[in-house]
C-alpha cells in the first residue's frame, strides 16, 4: 500500500553562505536539424562567457550540474553531463546530470546553489539542454508521456495536453473562467516573445493571423473573416482543438535549445562582475501523479516550494516585481499565478483578462514570452527562465525591459503535472 508523508510546517533555514549569479546565456530556441544538443549548450556557454563583465576563465569552473530530461530517447545519447563537459573542455571536473522532467534544469540550479552554499565549491556551471525536434511529433508525445505515471495514467490514454486539459476543465468548472482567459494568456506571451530575439516564436498572434491572411490572398483562396486575434483563435481550422478546452495556441511548442548559468560564492562575486544577482530563496517540493490528487485546480508542490523560497528570502509574493512561470499550457500560467500567491484562488484568470500580467502591468509574468512563445526544450526551460531574470534585474532586457528598475524576480519551474516544482527568488545586487 502506498504511503505518503505529510508535509510539516517548520522554520526554514537560510543558505549556509550567499550564492550569486554572475553570468547567463542561452542558445536560440527553435528547430535546428543540423545541431546536436551539445552544440546548443556550447552556444549557451559562449553567450554566458560574454555576459561575465570581468571575464571568465573556464579553468575556474569546479563542477557542472546539467538539467536534461531525456537525451536518451530524443537523441539516443545517455550519460549526457560528461559528454557536455568534454565538449566544453571542462573534464575532468565533476559533471552531474539532473532529471526531473520539465523541471530538470530548475532542480540543477538548486543543486548548484546547495553545492556552493555548503562550501563544497566556489564556482559552478549550471544549465539545461534538450534536443527534441529530431523525432516526429507522435514520438515526442510518447517521450513526454514518460513524465506521467506509466502504470496508471498512460495506459488510460493520457498525454500531456490531456493532463492539462483536465486541469483546465476543472478550473473552468470551479471558477467560471471563460475560454477567452486562456486565449489572453497566449496573446500576451506571444506579444512578449515577439520582443525576444532568442524566442522560437518572434511573432505576435496578430502577426501570425495577418501572415495567414496574406498567404491565402497570394494563393487565391477565400479570405477568412477574422476581425481580431480572438476570432482567429476561436477558428477550428486556424487553431484546432488538441485536447478540449486546449487548442494549438494554448500549447508550448516542441523545441531545441540550451541555457547556462554561472554561480559563485557571494564573497567572490565581485571578481566576476560589479552587478551580481543574488539567489536569496530556493524551494522544492514533490507530489504524486495527477490521478492520485484530490485537487486539480492547484499544484500543491508549487505552493509548498514557493512557501519555502519566500521564507528563506524573507519576502512575500507582493514584493516580487516580475516572474518567469512554467506556462507549458496557458492554463498552467493562470494556476501558477495563484499558487505563487500573486492572486487569490480563482482570480488568476481575471488578472489575465485585465492585463495585470502583461509587460506593462503591475505584475509582469513571462516577459521572455514564456514556454508558450520562447519555446520549451524541456530540460533547458528552468535555466532559460533565469537567463531572462538575469537580464531583467540588470536592466539589459531591451524592448521587453520591465519598468521601474525591478529588484526582485522569481522563477517557477514545474516537472510533469506538478510532481516536481522548484521556485527560486533573485535579488539585484
């Protein structure tokens, strides 16, 4: 019989010593048939090196923690961490692969933080990589399904769009949210992604709609009569249902990409930059598979991870100036904004409808474009969230820069349907 330990409320300790982020980089996200995962990580690492204000000698790196979900199945390559370390010229340093589904590199970040806070290392390279597009869509679906419960859920016919469709259906039923709320999340994240040169989708929903109209006109076909983005997104031919109520533009894409982060002990941060970003809170929690939960409109692991991170950082959700959250599907962003305490339960969809989470709103969510528009190479997504926060907190995000010189940012990275969640809080130095 399965037993489950009850989560206990207790005082959270801080880090043994401070940890700073002093460099960050990522590859372009998208489809790159000519590149292997190791090539993408090399690109991310090169951008990281260029971002370190005072320079980085790779000899200073003492260990690598690499998030990767399934290079075994996507690329036929196991033992990924030492392969990557060798490709970067970092052997014989320790190299560890972390697998926690879509939270793999978020958890790798936490392991890097723990390694430095414990005093084991002073300088650690953390990152994530996934090369997904070499497989056809149906095989990618099969690989991702291994993040569910292969004994009970997958034989019943669940895929990941199906899992999150069940969550969306429960949320809509419980809180009366309209389908337009999901569409508004997609529209907003594509608007953000259009400002991100590294995003897989650099187009707004309106631009995608206009491109389709132009193509139909050039081919002499009848022109659809879409008045705006919402009509476009309601059109079954333009935006087909994948798993009701989720349509194509509610789903993150299949992606290739990598991201890399350089962590150092706080007392050494100024050796690398005069503008470090400090990791002041870290939380992680787990849960059972979706079928075993009594609650579908919230992710318990996310709530617990957030509570741990807030307690460690000594801040509350109202103090967070921007967040990168795990929007693998549009409903996931709405639920995340509630689990993180930004909005009360059942109010996240209203915030999305009212534009509160847009780039110019009071609580900007996913200024990078999120997984929805930036892309979702699953093992890299958690680290890529932090690349965005690094740029935002240093005022280097260009046209998508959040206003007001933000000083606190949060990253929320979910594995599977919420069996794993890791939350980190960052402070501008």
